[in-house]
């Protein structure tokens, strides 16, 4: 496994785990950390022994946001040349499911990173926010768009314009997270969920993720057509034959990822 400085990586069965590892900076997302994160996710994505991934931080902070010291004196051209937006987009193209295990603060870029993931397991201390307005800017890595799609205009506006934080129970109520558990169990719960997904038919999981995500980009008619194409495509896989035969024979399927 590659030696990283800003993250730590582990494997738990068929689950790849990435821990953000800048504790003194509350896991602030500097460019180097994002580059390492993308590299680790791509490696897990290319590894046939891995079926799903988890990103986590610490109990105190998933991530408190972008590294402001790194950005304070930047010009628009500086930001363009650093390619930060390209990095965020590349994370969104990871094919296998990613679960965010969030405890404590998920603010600014940290909130946006959690929103990039496919599912979120939160501890009861989790808080989500986009406080960029307090330093004279707005979210720049998808916060205004993804929050609005998930929460609706009113609550997204309050978070973006007036630094409204969303606590774990509110995040669950509004559909931002999948579940809220204790601080002691949030990572184990995320790993368990990832493990369950990783045990499913790999090609079907990948196409299922694509189909759900396409609902944000396509009209209903286009989305239904994309879903149908993916459904038909799966009937060319060995896993479809195995899954249906196993169902008929009342046994557990043995997936091949083909």
C-alpha cells in the first residue's frame, strides 16, 4: 500500500477505508490531502478485491473544511491552475460506492466531501455546515448545488447565506444522512454497511450507483431510459444468471463480478 502523509488507508475484507489524517488542522482539506485521497480511492476502485469504500475523519471532525491558509492569498488563476475543481470531479467519477462515516464537524469542503459520497453514516455529534459566507465567499465544491437538491431551496439558502448548521438528527430528518448512531459505533456501522454492499453483485452495484446518480442529471424520461438500458445490460452478465439460479435453488449466490 502506498505511503501517504495526509491520509491513512486500511482494508476490512472487501471494504477499503480512507482516514483523513491531519488531526491538528481538524482534517482541513489542503490540495495535497485531496490528491492523496483521490489516489487512494482510485486504487481501491481498480482493485477487484474491494467492493466498496469508506471515508472517515476523527470523532471530533470529519473535516472542518478547506485549508484557508492555503487559499487566502490565491488569485482566480491560482485556483484554476491548482485544478481543485478537477480533483472534486474525479472523486465523483469513482465507480464503486463510497460511504462517508461522519462524526463531529463536517464543514465547508468537509461537508461537500461528505455530499460527494453515495451514503452517509453519522454519529450523534455530527454537524454539517457551509460557513464560507463568514469569510467572504460561498461554497465552491458543490455545496450550493447538492444541498439544494437534497434539502430544498429554503434550508440550503439558510445554510449558505446565514451559516446555519445542521445537526445529526436534523440531517437524518431531511434526508442528508442514512442513519445516526453513537460516536462509539459510527465507523463500525459504516464499515458494516459498506461490507453488506460489497457482498452484492459487483456489476449490478456499479450500474445501480450510476442509475441513481443519473436522476440528478437527467429528465425523468431520460433517466428511465438509462435505467432500462442498465437493466437490460445486466442480463448479459454471469452474475445475473448466477443470482437468479441461486434464487430458484434457494442458495446463496457466488458472485464473479462478470
